[in-house]
C-alpha cells in the first residue's frame, strides 16, 4: 500500500476521489497526504461502508474526508472537481462501466488522472478468483473506448496492475 500511495504522487491541496472506497483503507492515508487544504471524497454504493469510513476518520481525527453515496451508474461526484480518481479492485465490479467512466470523466479537472489498480489476469500465480482479475490490455481497451488514454503504468506491485489514465480530449 505504501508503494502504491507513493506512486500516486499526491500533493497537499489535491482533491482525490476514492471510488469504491469501502471502509477507507486507502482514503485515510490519502487524506493525510493531501492535508491540510486538500480533501478525499470516498464514494461507495454501500452506505454502511461510508459510515465505517466516517467513524474511522473521526477516531483518527482526520477531518478532510467526505463521503458520497454512489450508484451503479455514477460515483456521485461534482463535475470538474477531482484531481485524481483512484479505483482499487473496483472497476471489475462495475455493472455499468461506460456510464461510470463517463461520470468519472466529467468529475475530473483539466489534467486530472484516473488510476486503476486491478489484479493481473495475465499472472496465474495471483491468488484471486479469475473473475476478480483484469488484463492490462482489457483495461486499456475499455478506458480508451470511453474517452481516456493510458498516461503511464506502474508494474512493481506484487499482484496488481497500476494504470494511470488521462482524458483523451
């Protein structure tokens, strides 16, 4: 996780969306990285996860985390507000990928990035069910079809791809 977070190159003042944030495993350390004047917006379709995230943030006195209840077609983010959107092991769960990607695309500020972290389908040694894995080619193809281009990738995580996308316009 620390390697992944370092690779995000977060700066104080950034606005980061953690899409499919769960209970805040990544949101909490990201909030500290963008403090004091940056913020993290945790989006999840499960309200109980957002409640857990808020409780964990409160316990750790982290005040720059905000939560939004996403839907199957939108992470419920405002247009042009996000510097970086992080999706860790979340994209493969989307039931409506084109609608979600369009919504994320609208939420990005000019120059904003979408970062997908997914278990590598190419590697049979990754101890995860096949339907929870994605190949790099598959991710790139799907995002390119939906208005993004691959800006860079980080391949040194043990089991996951880390792919950085920008808007292609």
